[in-house]
């Protein structure tokens, strides 16, 4: 055995003297918690030490201080080859989920805007790169779903972040940070705020919404909003609370926008007035079965002024949040933040066609979610529809 060092690296790691004490106490058949109490370490630290650094050459597991010290020093050698650099299949999987091209529902690729990597975070009013853009946490946990029996296909989300931000750590190009939702070149927290408006009556407030919508126990309760861009452009968003399934509403400019004055009491030519939003929501929501369109929660924006007509035409109950209370539509606010990766603030959203919005929605619905046990929203919605069809068949005389 090569020589070992008796000098502890720091108080964070076990020293040789502590390992000798652990070996003596373990030989006395003391339990892990008693050993931990006497040594002054966490029980999990002692359990891990006995499991990882035990001697095995004698064809039985024995704990010896010198052998354990050698194992620990060998494991601590740096630099190490990162797992992403050493495993091609794992690296390809991570890169595809980060930077893979999104596609329309028919499978055709949508390249999105052409964006040059500048080595820093995207600026305001700039287009951003379109990609699958799974988060490192989504990638790390989805690996267990896609490769349940392949232990080589495992990596932590922190290892992915380090591979992106600390280039000495390994195999991912730094420009892939542009595919993260924030797109920032440094891991710095940032707060966001939003505003609201008021115009509705008390009986339509979110406090009057059925309790089943609040606990997400029943599907069919939606949250909606507009994301705005340059030149009075906008895209509507609808998110189902239980499955997080997202639909995007195409709201193109109407004929005459910026060319003629709007008629008094006429429709908003920008394309996201009350009439246009009502029609877009009705067209999207009526593609779903009745049990998946129970209610819609919106902020107090003027674009929902025709909510009564929407309720009559679709049977969809509409509720409104309190003023300046975006957390009452938390699922939708979170989704809007994800969508800003594809539709950055300060860009013209009218340049995107309906098929482009369908591709972005498909990409978002294809991301695994922690709250869904790493299933995708599309999979969760399919399960609901399948179970409803089976129930309908079972009750049919």
C-alpha cells in the first residue's frame, strides 16, 4: 500500500486519529449512533465511512484505520475526469435536453431566431436562442425515468451546472448557458415583479372559485395571462393547474394596425383586445372535452372585459385575482417565466406564427416536471384523457 498522509485536509473531513477511534469503537460492536456521539460526528458520516472505506481483501468486510485513510486520500485526488467528459452517451443526453432543436407537432424542426453567442447574458430587447431548454434538475431526475437499470446514466443537477459554469470541470460548452431559462452567465439570483389592474365585481373574485381548484385535485381549472412585446404585440397563455399543460394563443395584429385610427368603441387593432382574446380562448378551450374546462383564473386586465360572453359561449367559469396579486395565478406566472426564454421582453412577438407557438408549447409540455414526479405535462394530460375514455366506456350501457 502506498504511504498515507496523517495530516487532515480540514475539519470538514475525518482525520486519521478519528478513523483509529472509529475502528476501535466499531470493533467493540458499538452502534453507529453511539460511535458518532463519542467521535463528535454525524451518524450519517460514520455510516458512510464504514460503508465506503472498509477493507475487503480478506474476503470479509473489516474496517481498519490505515486502509480507510488510503481509500479516502485516493478518492480525494484532484483533478478528476468529470462524468460528463468520460461518458459519451450521458453527455449527448444532457446536451440534447439543454440545446436540442424544438419541433412542431408534425415533427418538423423549428430553428427559431438566429442568435450569436457573445459570452455574456442576453441583453434587453434581444431575441434568444430556441431550444428544448430542460433545467439541470429536470435532466438529472428524468435520467432515472428513462434509464431505470443503467447506473452509468446518472448525474446530479449541480454537476451539470458546474460543467456549464466552471469550464475546468468538463465537457459542456459554456455557450449552452444561453439555453438555461435565465440565460445568465453567472449564477446570481434575481427578483421579478409584475403588476395588475382592477375592474371586476366582487362575486367574480378568486376567493369565490371552487375549493377543488385550489387543491389541484380535479383537472380542468386553468390560469391565463398575456405576455407583451414591442409594437403592442402579445401572446396569450393558458395553463392547466393540475397537469401544468400549456396552450399558447396566437394574437396577430388586426388589419389597419398603425395605419389608421381605431374606431370609437371598436376592436383593438393591436390584436389583444377583449374581443380578440375572447375568441382566441374560446377556439383553444373548446378543443378539450367538457371535464377539462371547468374554470379560468385571470388577472384584472381589460382584455377580459368580455368574460361574460366567454362564459356563455364555452361554459367556462371565469374568476379574477386581487389587484397586484400575481401569486394567485402562481402556475401561470411560473409558466410565463419559462416562456420568456423563447419570447424575451422587448422583442416583437407578432413575428411568430401560430405554428411557431405550437412548437414552443410542445417543447414546454415535453419537459419533465418535479411536481409531476418527473412526468411531462403532455403525459399527465394523456393519462387523464385515457382514464376518462375508459370510464365513459365502462358506464356505457
